[in-house]
C-alpha cells in the first residue's frame, strides 16, 4: 500500500507510454501510471504549453489510480514543438476523446490546474457524461479581465521589480497592449527576438507562481524549451480568448451540476486571482470550494498540494471503495 509522504505519493514510472497521432501532424506523448485496472483519471497540465512533469504523478495514489498524463499539442514531449497549427481549445478537447477511446476508458476523473482548469471545465461542459468527478485548482476562465490583470495591470502592482524585467523586451511605444506586442514577437521570424520574448514571458509567470520564491519552480519556467512552447502557445490562445465565447465557462456551468467536484484555490494567487474560483462556485454551487489561506498559484504550494491529494484520495475511496 502506498502512503503519501511530503503530501505526495511516490513518483512511480509509467506502466505504459503511447504516441497518439492526431490531425495536422501532431503527435501526442501519453503515459499511464499506477494500476492498469485502477480508477481512471486524466491530468491536464497548465499553460497552455507547459507540458507534464514527473512530480505531478504524486497527486494520485499509484495503488488505486490509472492516472493518464499527456503533453498537449506543441509542448513537452509532443511534436512538433511550439506549433500553433490546429492548436485550439477545441482541438485539445477532441484529443481528449481520441485518447479516451484509444485507451478504452468510458469515464474518468478530470484533474486540471490553471489553464488545466480551463480545459477541464470546457471538456466537462462538452462531455459531462464522460466525467466521473472534477478536481480543479487555480481557476482560470480566460476572461479579458483576467488577462488584463496579469499581462497589463494588476499583478505588476505587487511585483513592480519583476515587472520591469518582464516589459524589457517591449519598446515603450508598444506597452499599452503588452499581450499583442508579445504575441507579435513570439510568432515572428526573428528567432533571437522570439526566444528573448519567450524567456521574459515564462520567467514572469514562474516568479509570480508561489507565495514565497521557489527556485525549483522558477528554474522550470526558465528552461528555454519550456519557455518557447509556453509563451508562443499561451499568447496564441490568449489573443483569441482561448477560442471561447464570452463568459462561456460560467454560462454553461449548469452542465456540471451532476458532476462531483472540488475547487481548490490559493488565497494569494496573483496569476489567477480568487475572484474566478469564487465566480465558478457561484455558478456551480454543488462543488466544494476550498480556499487555501497561505498559498499562491502553484500546485506545489504546501497547502494546495495537501488539498489536491486529499481530493484524489476522496474520489478514489468513493468510486472504488478501496
């Protein structure tokens, strides 16, 4: 029997790894961890464009779960790297269905944080009959106000020192619309300017993700491979409001009514402020809202880590009686 230590379960190796080919030349890296006959769960990473990390396997009891992880289009070990071709929310939702069918899964728990919560909600509202339960963290609804808060004015009032470095690649004449200015560089053909913008964009996110500075988190976001896919794909999605209709995720939240859910939110999350989790809970009152009083955004904040493991343990117990 596995026991969670340091709030996480042991990081086990996948029992199966797949390359799933979808449209427009995209090849998705997919891994299965835990038990082949375990309670199925799909983990949706953040970004979009961040990819999965081995430590994320620790959110699931390897004795009870069949936990599936995949790198979304254009990031992590999926190829082609940093591709924006046929890369939208609806393409990713279609990919989830392809993976589910190929792995022979009827229903699964859907787990997602940050952008992963956006995708989890969009998927669950599209296919509620395929979702056993929802665990969502650091809620991001991709509304214009949320994007303005992090990329124009809001978070910079708390981190003016770090903000100075974030805006360095952008000339002062273009700083009235930083999202558009960054997007222009990230899709441009000047590879040096593209990488400079990508690293500044990604490092800004990594530095603001935790309540206290966390070198491990910052190092991950500083990696050039991660930064390029994260910045290019995020800016592509964000200038298009994640390819969602205005307020779509709250508008359609009634479709979640019969899905057991837990919403986990750091009180001091400055990337995805708590207002979005609060608004989601008002639209989906049957879900349990857990506000972590001493946490920022990252899934690896101690209080958030504990809450996520407790949520997956709870649903494994409820649905498997083990």
